[in-house]
C-alpha cells in the first residue's frame, strides 16, 4: 500500500487539497505549478513533463501532469498502469 510519502501522485493530490484551503498556496500553485510542487513536496519533476494548474468553476485547484514518456518507476505507482500491449509510454495524471 502506497503512502503519500512514497507516492508522487498522492503528494500532488495532497498539495491540491492543501491549496484548496490556503489562498496563498493556491495562488503560488496556479502561478508556477512546477516550482510550487517541487518546493512543497520535494519531488523533482522531469523537465519534459507538462504541468498545468487551473482553478475549476467550483473554486478548487486542479493540477494535470502529462508526458509521453513517463518513467517506469512512476507508472508502477499508478493503479493499473499501462496495458502490457501498450508501447507508446503515454500517460496523464491529475488531482
């Protein structure tokens, strides 16, 4: 069982939850999602990853992480992962 401490996706989700309660953190996350995620979680996000933070209609913050070549160690943390027949390495995660 993964805990937030060893699951990058859970760390980002936890950060989103905190940002939804903290206007200053939310503003930082929306303005510079990469730097905020790295400073708040300790994660080092590969430079090729696309990161987008948006404020939804209900006021909550949403972060999308996407890359066509997600590292295998991150894929192992995603429930279900990619089908064995997949060869494109594509993937997307959000909170």
